C-alpha cells in the first residue's frame, strides 16, 4: 500500500508523457554520471602512461606504480600520511567530541550561544587558518616565540609549527568544529531516557558519560573518526605550507610536487592519487557501513524530546570557560593575528613600537592589484553558480532516489556520493587530465573549475536535499497530482517550495566551501581564471604576508556578512517547518 | 457510474518479491452513492483506492468512470492521475504547508490547462470554503488550522475541482473521537447534498456502517462481501466479515435438516439443536458456523416460553462487565462461553443460572469447516 506509481514509465504513447519530467530527469542523471565517472576513468588511465613530452608521446607503462611503490621514500610517505591523518583526526575528535558532549548533555551556561558560534570556524578557509598559525608559531617570526624569547631573554625556539606535531595541531584544530557538529548530531539522535535510566540506577555523571553515553554513541564515534581521518588525509593546505618547507611529505603534497616538477610527472602523480583514492574510499566505505548500523543503536523518539542535562555543579563554569578559550583559539586568535599583520608594513610581532606604525597600506596594495577584481569576480561567479546548480540537480536526484521506484536508483545515489572519496587535489588532477584529453575548450578557463566545484560539492548538496526530501510526506505530491498538476508543475509549486529551507541551507554551505576551495583549483587555474583562495596562495608563495593578511581579513569579513545575510533571508523567506 | 473490473495490483516488496496487494477486485458504484472499502490494515483497500486514483498502476483489470476508461490493461490505457479529474482526500490531509488556506484550495484550478480567470477562481474557492465553513479562515496559514479544519480544507480542495469521483482515504482517522463522530455526520450530509459519487476507505466498521450506501469488506487483497450496511452486519456471509464487523459469538454446528423455503434450517450444536437463518443452500450433515451478535441474545432470570422461530438456551453467569450504556455478560453453557449484551438493569449475580433467548433470524449460518 505504499508504492508510488508516479514514476512508473507511462505506456509509450507518443506526445503525451514524453514531457519535461523525463527530459529533466534524464539530463540530471547524465550530468551526475558524467561528473562522477569520467574523471575517475581518466585518472586510472593516466596512471598507466609515461610522461608525454614534445619528443615522445605517452606510452603504456606500469612504471609509475613501480616508482610509487618500490622506493623506501614511499614507505615514509605512507607512514607520514598515516601519522598525520590519525593524529589530526584524534585531536579533532577529542576536542570536538568533548565540547559536543558539554553542549548537548550538561548544564553549562550559554549553550545556545556556543552552538551558534560553532558554525563560525567553518568560514575561515584552511589556508588562512594555517597561515595565521605560522604567524603565531613559526620559529623565526612567530608571535609566541618572539614574545617568550623577549621575556626570558633567550633565543630558544619554544614552539615550531614546521613539524609533524605542528601539522597535527593545526589540522586537528581546524577540523575540530566538524567533529563538534558530527558528535552533536550523534548525541541529539540518542534517546535521553537511556541516560535517565542509568541516572535512576544510581550512576554518577562520569559513569553515565563513559558507560552509557559513549557506548551508545560508539558507532557514531567511529564513523566521525573515519570522516575526520579521510578529511585529514585529503587536506592539502597544512602539509603544503607546514610540511614541504621542512621536507615532511604526505600524499597530497607529493601529488602537488609531482605535477609541479619539470617535466611534470602526471603519471606518477596519478599513481599516488589512485593510492590516496583507495585509502579514502576504504574510509568512506567503512564509515557508511557504520552509519547504516548506527540507526539500530540510536533511537530518535521525536516525541517530547527534552533531554535532561547532567548537573555539573560548579564545574559548569569551568566548561563554559573552556568553551570560550576554545572559541578564542579557533576563531578569534587566527583572525586577530591576520588583522594585526594586515595593519603592518612588514610583518612584526605585536609591540608598543609596532603599534606606532599601523597602516592600511596593505589593503591598498591588494585592492590595487589588477588580479584582485578578477579573482573576486571569479570566486563569486563560481561559488554562486556552483551552489545553484548543485542544489537544483541534487533536488531532482534526491526526488528520484527517495520518491520513485525506478530501477537503478541506488546506483544513482552512490554515483552522487562518489565524489566524496576524491580528495580535492586528486579531483583537480583527474579533471585536469580529463579535459586536457577531451578537447572541448574548457581547459584553462573558469568553466573547468566550475566542473570541479560541482563535482566536488555534489555529495554535500545531496545530503541537504535528501534530508529535506525525506521530511516531505509523499501524499503532499500525490494530492497535487490528484488536483490535476503535471509533474513539472508539482515539482515547481509543491516540491521545491517545501524543500526550500533545506535547499537554502545547502546552498549557503556550498557557497562557503566553494569560496574556500583551494586544493582542486590549484591544479586547474591559469592566468585570468584565478580565484580568491588562489590569490592567497600566490601571495604566500611570493612572501607577501601583510597583503595576504589584508586579503584574508576581507575574505573572512565578507564570508561572515554573507552567512549573517543568508541566515536572515532564509529565516524571513523560508517556510515554517510543518 | 464507476466500474472496477478484475483489478489486480501488486508491488515489489523490500525483498523484491511481488506482493499481491489487491486481487480480482470487482465492484460497481451507481452515481451519487457512497461506497466503502472496509477492512483491516494491509487488506488492500488503500491499494484499491490508489489504483482507482491512478497513483498505483494496476497489473491487470479495468477501471471505467461514466463510460470513460481510465485504466485498462487489455487496451493498454493508463490515464495519469493528474488527468483523471478525481478529487482525493488523503489520510494525512496533505495540506501544503507553504500555502495559506485560499491558495491550497485554488491550486487545482490554477494548474488547469484552461486556467479560469482570477475572479472566477476566487469565486469558486470562496464558495467551496463557504460550504465547509472555512471562509473566515481563507487567509490563514494552512499549518495553523486545527485537525478538523485541516480535514475540511482537504475536502474543500478535493471538491473545488468539481470532480467526477471523490476518493476518501481514511479521512477521519486522524481526528479525536468526539470530532470524528461529528465529522461523520457532516461528511454524510455533504455527500448526500452534493450527490457526489464517493469511494470511502476505512478500517473503522462503525464509520463504514454509519456513512455508506454500500460496503465492500476486504481481506487479504480480496473483496469478501459486498452489501448494504444492514446486510453486512446482520447477514454476514463469511466468518471474517462477521468477526471484523461488530462483535459476535461463533458456534460450530452441523445441519440436521435443511427444510423448507423460509431460509431456516435446524442445526445441532453443543447447546443442542438450534433454528438458524440460512441464506446459502445447505444440505444435511454440512458443517457450518453460527454467528450470534451479543445484542441479539436476550437474557432473563426466568425461563421464557419458547415460541416458534426462537431458541432458548440455559447457562450460568460466568463474569460480567459494566460499560455504562450496557452490561456485558459472559454466559457459560457447558464448556462454552457466550457473550451477551444486556440492559444495565439486569443484576443477576455471577454464578447464578440465566436463560438466553435468540431469534432464529439473528442466528446466521455461515458456511465453513469447523
């Protein structure tokens, strides 16, 4: 009694049902299949080819894999990558998970405020976060070192960000808000009465936290750790900025090095990329297995969900204090460092003397830079275009996956999620190889970047779309059909408006991550098609730290305003959830 | 008016096996009548309704509305739901939360191929809203309506398109008991006033009895009996029907004599010989089941005189339950227990002897092995 027939292909009667519905659905399916599969194919193909030079065309070889796997260097690369990713994932999880528990399950004051604040770290791009920690903790110019050295009158290096520890610290801290959000969701989906019954059995707060809460959240914990591991092993900014100068290579930075060597070794890079792809796929695979199991553990009751929070007593001021400290370290400190640096002529640690020389020079330099306008325009165009296309396509795809009984819809679902396993750099490489081979003239334009962004963020859009699609009762659509509305009409006037809150939220998210995007763009940009994040990267390469800071401050401020504005608009024009 | 012939609908279950949700469903509804599909959940009544609506695509069969074939597996016709012009009220009401009351009702008119003028739409919408007494609330957000108002709004939306056929899928099941009773009368009055051919799906037997011109009782995908409410209740032709509609006592019996043309026969039961109502042709020694409704068992402390066409059985009071309007007695006869419903004034204590008088026409013989 619960199947829909809206989807059953109508009997082939020409001119009646061959209408917008099938055109739209067909276009979306073809687009998703193309985006997800074609670059992957080219990447695999390329990894079996020798470098192409003017004198010699590419030949089939296994040499790339031999080179990638036979040297001792490779072992170190693998070990480094693993150490870095595991360390960063654990650090992020411990920090994020702890604050999620504090925020969801205890009576710490100002919780609503903390939850609202937790979204803010997302708007600081990874490259700016990394740069700000270099400005803080570099052995030569880092503020922490210079201040401590002055205070004690020594020249000892107190902290060195250019190290494995430094990389783990920065990456772990950067992904901790993500861990916070993941674990918050996990805690929220847990039936609080399970904890309450432990409380009634006489358990203490730590006993409940470790023996009930954590055990129940275990699948979610593992799943979150896996996501964080995959994100860390994919991250490019931290290893490139902190690891490369001191020779600590991980997969992502090795891929970048291989492409930028002369002659560029795309085959070797592809072989590395395939390895990285395998690791990421394994992680994502186990994560999805865990998530599907975790539904058995977590019970969302929905009815009367009012979790009783643990009374921490006086300790709750400590947890609130820790929260403020965390927020300071993750958001305020990086921003303030960038702000300080942007107001200087040359980068110097804060002092009364430096305070005399505050200047807005760097801002002028950035604004006068001819590529600034291009970069901003490109970033805007790409992020808005990408977000709009992603949300429209995923709304159709999620409709197909959730509403219809079309054969092969699970395949479509998986295809849409496939890009999740592509690390940004690998995706950039795959798309580069793909459109270098297929001569449709997108290589070297911003269109290739649009393709990369859409591919990369399709899974995120899908998550937002399908979550809200699941909340729309099937009968809302069926009643439109009974009222005489065609499929297109129903989709436009009933489905899309009802999806609106989810679509807007997803759109905002995709806009932000598109503007932050660096690791795919770095292999795809060319003069004239640079974006803001690339401009930051170039300023870093040129050593123009104060200009970089100025640009960073403007970018963060703009993103912040955008989020505020988007939330305001979303609240005003969004639909009240029925 | 509506002809459903040999309709079969199946759908793939989670395991990929086709589930036969409706099998060989055939019925006819004359114009202006309210026809109810009644059955427990999973019996195929909603599938049948959705197949008529076109929301499910049946495997075989034919659906014809006033000589227009909307589905026929033989001729390969399947008119999509949005071209059938049937009004439908869904179980969840399916009120669009992003539109107000007026917009919800106007929607079916706005999506027409020949869209009426704005004024025409407004007139029609307000007239329908008036009929369901919602005209005051036209500008209100649809989500801010009470359950009963939402139900009337869903009805208004189905009526505004002047449908050929009105399909109601458990429209009262989401309301609380008091409101359900009131809406039952309102729905009935409106259906009778508008003279609208209506298919009504419910699992609530009292709703079906109260509203319908005709009822089809369904079980396991098939229609087991079609008849007027009184027929269904008083002359069930199937053990399932007798059991599902109302409360009843079953007695295993064997035919002693299948006499005469008055529809009576004599059967032997564990209580001795009984005169029962036989609508089917029975022969001697056939086994059957006798259904007796609790309210058709008349209790008395004195043994009444037996007149023709009545059965008298003696027993003892086994247990009783006071239910306000009436009193339920469990009467023990040998090893069997019968449920009888009596006026609360009867106060025979537990353990005392009691006599049961049952009219033969109320003891209905139903074919079936023991």
